[in-house]
């Protein structure tokens, strides 16, 4: 039976002014409470970076715990946390605690990270990121089993321990992974419960890799994340918040994550104007009709979960809320139902 796809909002909590932190966090958390109580979104995700000048969220599990206490309906997730930067036992404890407090609403979205300063600043060797990722995933799975375990590996050597609180559901929180290059996509297909799609190539490569591993269609699950401005008058909205979005893009480029054509990685700023970045195809700028068409196309390719960034760095929160409400009223009700066997597994109750 066809079911609706899930739709989430992804927060990075950037505060480029570097001022009035308490007021800023309160404003964003008030928006999240409003969404939980009044709008039909299924999930609130947070993401992670360290040492960004704009205040990008460095403590996703702390923030997810806060959000868990302030909400009662929406699911919670990380999209993404940089797994090699964390002690996997402590991460397992935090995840199990948040999952218990929230009544089983947590999903872990994990990645390997890439920016040298984050690794060096936290005292972790960048060359160990792959081995730390693999072993950390093994430890998380053992901890989420609810049984005592030990681990002996290249990066972690643990005596027999039992992590508490015990999981409140079999297998603990789901673990999803992101990735853009073929090796990372294949790794996600092998090790994760679902795939976080950040670039279109994953829509083809991930299902192919998962099927080659013998995964059942029900377990081939994709969540697509967009940088998007969806508004009744998208050009006018882009004129209002394009400069805010440009800050985000140039921060990523300066750290080597994006490489626009003809531009050198690590130079800042790589884009001088929002229009220049828009022309590179880095932003989905559209009205409701265009959004419905694009999302339905993704649904046809097997996407059952979506994420949109609701607030651009430094943007007025009320303005962002108007866009969120437009998305909820003009886009979500018009999305087609999905026949994919995993559809509906990430839904939150509609209040």
C-alpha cells in the first residue's frame, strides 16, 4: 500500500553575527517547538562542524537532547555527525539516552568528515578517519545490541563493558550514512540502515550497490537533502536571503567540501555574488509547483525521506518561518505517495 514520504528540516544553528547567542538559540528552538506542535513535518535534524567562524553547531548530541525535551512528536536525527571525531562508547551512551528520553525518536546520521582543522583541533589524526569510522560503527552496533561486549581493534581496545541505558527498541537507533564518492556510497550500502543523499549520483549508485550486496528492497532507503529556497516568489526571496546563503556556500568551499567549476579549493571567497553561486546549480530555487515536480521525480527514483535547510545563516527567523509554512501548506500535501516498500518507516504522527 502506498504511503507518504517523510519530510524533515535540517538545522546547522549558524550565527554569523557571533552575538546574542542565548537569544538566537531560543529563537530557533521556539521555531522547532512550533513545527512540532503545528506543522506536518516528520523530523528535525541537526548537523555538525567545528571551528567555523559563523558558529556552526559543534555539539549535535547536546542539541538533540535539548530538542528531545522541547518536542513530543517529531523524530530526531543527525545529518550528519562526523563519526571519527567522537568516542564511540560515549556516542552510544548519548544516543541511547536521547532515544530513551524521546521515546524512540532518534536516528543517527553519520559521516567521515573531511576538514583537517576539525581533526587537528580535536586531537585526532586525519589519516585515521577511515579506520576510526569502521571500528566506531562496529562498537555502536555492539552497544546497541543491549548485551555486554568487548572490542579489540586498530584504534580502540575495550574490555568487556555494558553500555546503558539499554536500548528501548531492538537494535537501538537506526544508523544512516552519507557519502558522495563511490567508495563512500558502497560503504553506506554495506554498513548502514539507510543512505543520506547529498548529490544526485547517489540516487543511482546507492541502490545499485545495495542490490549487489543482496539487500532487500525494503532496506534500500534513501533520504535526499536539499539546499533550497522554496517560496511563492522565489526570485524575490532569493534577493532577500541570497547573501545569507552565500556565506554558507563559501564556508564550505573554503574548507574543501565544494569545488565549483573553474574555482580553486581553499580560496575565500570563491563566489563573489549569490547569483554566481546560483548559476553553478548549488541551490534549488523554485516555487511550490517546481518543488512538487522535483520531489515527485525523486520519489519515483526510490527516495522516501527528504530534508530541507529551513534557515539561512544570519537570516531573520520570522522570514524563515514563513518559508517553512509555505512548504508545509503548498508542497507537502501535493507530494505523491510512494510504493517503495520502505515508505512510511520514518513517519512521525501528524498532530
